[in-house]
């Protein structure tokens, strides 16, 4: 089995790789990913990423890089609505 991963999928693939049920989890991950829509990250959302990361770092409350991308995209989408 071979996965072709995009950036946001790597964390899940790592969990599958170290799982005691690797083959089952791999199949489940592939099935799940068929239903995931990947959205482009607009330039404005990238700026939100920088702002959110700087604010969290200043407070000492960093979150994971993927979570930062999700937050930045959510902020961008909310501001556009």
C-alpha cells in the first residue's frame, strides 16, 4: 500500500504507521480521505497564520502547525462572510 500525502494528511499517516492495526487503519484513512476537500490557502489567510502564530508564541501557548493553518483559514473565511 502506498499513500500519496498532502501536507495536512501527514499527521494522520504517522499515527497509522505506528498503529498496532496498521493495515486496518491505513484502509480507514484512505476511505476517510476520499471525503476530504482540500482548500487552497489564500494569501490573506497566510497573513492570519503569521499573526496567530506570533500572538500564541508571545503568550507561550503554541499549537501545532496544522492547527495553525486551520485557524488561519477559519479566521480568513469568517472575515470574508
